[in-house]
């Protein structure tokens, strides 16, 4: 709280503001006199024209560091009706954003424990994601639609030092190309026709101190990719139509269901942005590559919808499990969850038989002599080999980074020193 006179003198500053700015009363008065009166028209109007204002943005530069505030000003009239003073109430914009995010949907609710799997491939991916969450590097999550990319992103956020901050998710494919710049980077008043009075912060500002999740990053227009690259490199953002830069402390996680390297070759993705995003890469395996998870996940979804299912799983025809595991699940876990919801309304007495399955599942197999289901296409997914290559390269990078210190590599990976030593021996690393 500040009381300022018409002559521009600071008459009162409460203790909260002094502590917030880390300054003495004399120091605060010295820089506020110039900052507020010279640089802000709202305060001038309050004192000269007796016009109050509410929730206007003010940026104060303190020791070279810019701090954003929401300011509300109320003129104080003398008994004779003349305005000689004004009261200013400053609220740190970061705190305002934090409160807004707390009571909105900007919260990450998933943790790594919520990712159900008994697949070794999936567990390796989880382990890598846990290790990646411990640093600030940009993460690129690649996987088909429905594999749970945002679930991983939220888990990484909740496992990181940014867990107390907001989690802001943006679907780049859902925003019109002409609006994505203002959505991500914000805009100042008058930046374009229809711009909100006072401007608006972008998602980067709203994610301050937390995580910004950019889903479907491959759909971002090329012209905005250049701006995004600059923001990631300089760690500051400039609102559309403005000139002031705003420092940001935001962890960026991107996701895509495309092959971004192919997008680079096609010219729809900037090569420099691709390399900037692909610092740590996570590949979420599709459901068809981990068929053992199908039974685990289906049981989970059924119990989630109706707890009584837990006592009736023995009524599920064994052929049903064969059919489900032979199906390719192009929609992945999301499709399996929808199937579980559908089955609630198509079966009686908690009994699932082949005839209850959708036609696309029943038509995806052929009967073998032992009457079990066999997939029509039997592609050889060499997943373990690919994962081993990724793991070996990651360990090699960490060994170089930490000058061969195995203990520090183990800490970075979130595993034991003995595990790292075994992997070094396994991959022939030195």
C-alpha cells in the first residue's frame, strides 16, 4: 500500500511492500517517485483528474529486475473536494496468476503412480521421465494419439521443482493460426482490433514459476515457431504490440503425434526449433506394443466405473482377452477407456462374451487351430533394441557431462550407482 501526494511525494509505504521489494523506505520513495509518476498515465489521471482505476498493470524495475504488479488507485479528496493524495494498492502479478491457476483448471492432477503398467518398455519410459523431471531442460514427448502424453507431462511437472507452480496446457492445433501468437505471448492494449483494454498476459506469463505444456507442437505456424525459439533461448517474452521484455521462469514440455524430423525435412518445422525442443525425448509406446497392459487397464477402467466388477472378472470369456490383445488399438488407451465405458451398457450380469465386442475388434483376428485369436498382421517391433540405443546414448551424454562421475550420473537418472555400472558394462561405455 502506498499513499502518494499530488506533488509526487511518497507519503506512506507499508511494511509489506518494503519487504517485498527488499528496500528501505528512503530507497523505495526514491525510485517510486520517478517510476510511477513519469511512466504511468493512470496515476497521473488519478491525481490530476480525480479518476480512480482498478487492476491496471504496472512494471517496476528494481536493481535491473522487472516486477509486474496489478495496481488499483483511489483518489483522496479534501473536504473542499480537491484531490491532493491518492492510495495505491499493488498486487504482484505472479501471485495473482498463482491464485487464478489454483482455482481454475491449471493444475496437474496426475503423478507417475497413476500410470498403470506391467510393461518393461513402459516402465523404462517412466524411469527416463522421472530422471528428466529433475532438471529444467525442454522435454519433447512423442507418441500416437491416446497414449497419455499429457498424463506424462503432468507427472513430470508434479515430480519437478516446479510442482508448486501452475501447469498450463495449450493445444497448438486447436488455436487459429492468427491467434496463437497472442495466446502464447500476450498482447498490449491497442495491439490489434478487438484487443482487450489493458492488454492480456499470454500463457508463458500465466505459467510463471511452473510448466507450460505445448501439445501438438507440430501444428504451430512457422512464423510463430521463430518467436517461440527466441523465447526459449532468451527466457523472456515480449507481448504482441509491446516493447518491454518480461523475464520468465517456465519449464516447457512439448508433445506431438507426428515425426518432427520428417516435418523438418518437409519444411513445416524449423530445424533450429526442432533441436531446441528435442533436448530430452520421450517416446510413449502405443498400446499394441504392450499387450500385457490391456487386461490391467481394462480391469482398472471397469472398476473405476463400477466397483462391483472386481468380483466378476472370472465371468469374462477367455476368448475376449485373446481378441482384445490381437486388436491394434489405433486409438490406444483412450480407445480402450471408451470401450470399457461402452461395455457397461452392453453386458448383463457382468459377463463379457465375444459377441459383446465391437465389429472392428472381432474382425481384426483370424482363428488358429487351437481356437485362439491371432493378429492379421504380425509386425516385428524391435522396441527393446531401440530403447537400449536411446538409454545408452543418454548415459553416454551424462558421463561426458559429469566427467565420468558415476554417482552423479546415477543421481541424474534417479537410479542406484550399481544400476548405472551394470548399464555401462552392458553397453560397453567408457
